[in-house]
C-alpha cells in the first residue's frame, strides 16, 4: 500500500475540504508532504484493535440478572500503521482529548503521523477508555456542555487573552505565532482546531482507567517491544503513569509536548506535595507512585519534556517538569527539559507544536533525539 504525494500536489487542502470532504480526509496529509518533496509512504498493513477493559454484566434496572449478557467497556482503542520497511521503535501517539491533532498541521498540511511514517516508524494512535473511539463506559457518564471554544485560545497558547469575538483576529494572536493567523482561511482553521476534540474526563479516577488499559497494551507486545510515547498536554502524565504500571520492558522512551501533569516518587523528600483524591481536583497531578515504580522511568533510554517559548520558567508546570527530570536522573535515568525557543531557536510555538507551521523543524529535533539515543535502528528482517 503506497500513499503517493506527487499526484495530489496541485490541490490545496482547503479546496478539498470545501468540495470533496471524504477526499480531503484521505489526501490532505499527502498534499502537504508533496510540497516538501518527501518520499512516499509505503505501508505493509494498517488496522486497529481494542485492548484492556472488561466484559461487564450490567445490573438490570428491574428483574433478575442474566450472567450471559455483557457490555464490553473501559477498553482502549489502537489504530496502527506499519511501514513496509519498519524501524524497530514504535511511535505511540497519545493526546488525552484529540487523536486528530496528530494527523495534520493547523492549515491541513502534513501532520506528525505521516512524518513518522515517512521516517519508517511503525505508528500507533491511542484512544484511552471512555474517550474517542473507546467511549463505551462501564459506568454512567455525565457530560455537561459548556462554552469552551474561546478559552482554548489562551490554553493552547495562541494568544495572551481570550478573544473578544467568536473567531480571534490576527491581532489577538501572539506576535510571530506558528498558527496561520494571517491566512485568509483563519476562521476555517480556527473552527477545525477547537472542534476536533472530545471530552477527556479530567479527573484522577479516569487517569487510572486509561493507564490500566495502556499498561496492558504496552505489556502485550502488540505495540512492539520498543515503544516511544509522543504525548501532548495531559497525555504526558498518563504516559508516565502507564510506564510506572508496566511489568515488562517494552517502553523505550517518552517525549512530551507541553505536558500538563507529572508523577513523583512517594516518600522522596524532594517530591512536591502530591495529589491523592480520585477527583477533578487531581486531574493534572502531581501524582505519586511507589519509588520502585518511579524507577521504571529511569530505565527508559530517554525522556524529554518539551516546552514552547510562550511558557516562562516561572510557570508551575515548567517548574514541575524540571523537578521530575531531576528526580528521574537522580535514580539513574536520562531525562531533560527542552525549551523550543531558548534551546532550539524555534519561536511562536503553540501548546501543540507538532501541529504548528514549523512542525517539520519540531520533528527534526525529535528524529535527532531518537538517533542520539539509539532509538532509530531498523528492524531486522525475519526469515519466513
């Protein structure tokens, strides 16, 4: 299966979206890559599966229960793409509220999923229990709508204040932003950005559900035996918690983009005050894990916490990332904090830098990190 860029290079993604919605979904990522002259993506196979969870006998509202009736629920869902000539390391893409963020740039150009595949990394997109394509819950779930769109503008580091209107104006963005704020298609890009998400159940109870399933997936070998998690936002906390729960050594590294939430060893005098309630109050930690489980993070080849240039050193989550890296290294690990602006010269980053207009440069930093830490070797051919 080969996905060629060259054939569709003449089409603009926004034009496809306007007239051929299905074609846009299939081809938009390819169109972005063609302009860069990158190689085609050749896949051996692609598909998906559920993992974890349980077959739950839901108590009836009336009458006697039937033990032969079940609901399959609280499992995770994995979509996978395996290149024809794969590398050994598997890339697992994890965002706690939107799998779409990995598929495109803000303007519909090539996203991280295809960049990983062009580099021959087996790529997996993860939806945890109760979110996205794994939303069957074993319990009653309450969803309360709220006006969240405009609040995303500041949360995602598009600009310093919530926009006045429904759609932000170019002047309301940070100067030099890597969001296409000056495009004539700004309104379309804005609604795509804020609409392509789902409820992430921001509470510590659901973090436990998600990481239970993710640990089963990691230990199963179905994601490969050398996993690197790429995460964004609250996905970073979940990947760290997952690693602490695993019983095998199938995780090779974690790269978090603007991780909101961290884990720390219980009992270490340098750990901050830990959050323990299974409620929204502890949705972003800091969460504690037993010291022996925390040391599993120190066994990974590399952990990197990445921040954009609109995050000052005084921000609490940046402070926690540096402390987390310090403690991982204290127990023999290899963790660091990377500031895209100060350390790599990339300016105008949003909260989701792998969707930014300079995501090719962000990806280059990742590929160099994988190479340096011997996480980019090709898989050995197996004899048939």
